[in-house]
C-alpha cells in the first residue's frame, strides 16, 4: 500500500470504527482514500480524501435508481 493505491471505504452511517480506522491506516501509508456514506459530516467522511455522497433508498423509487453506500460499493468494487 502506498501512493499508487486507491482504497474505497463504505459505511452507511460513516461511524463504523473499523472502517474509519482502515481509512486512517491507508492514508498513513500514502494511499488515496474514497469514502461512501450517507452522512457527509461523519467520522469516515472526515477521514477520507474524497467523498462519494449517497442517499437513503426511498420506498417510492426503484432500488436500481437509488444508490446507497452499500449498493454503490457492491457495484463499483465487486470482483469481476
């Protein structure tokens, strides 16, 4: 892990201690970090270099049209 590493971290609330700790660990080693969370003021949002804002899913919207932190991470970070 170093300057050529990109780490994407996902937490719905942005308060999961292990995820925030992982963000800090990655940044301490020079990696670029991206956080995906519902709360843009959360500890995770403050810990990462860049944020990808997400929003909660609503009953009226189709699931495929309402990205959440977990579905967005599953989509962009799943192994192919």
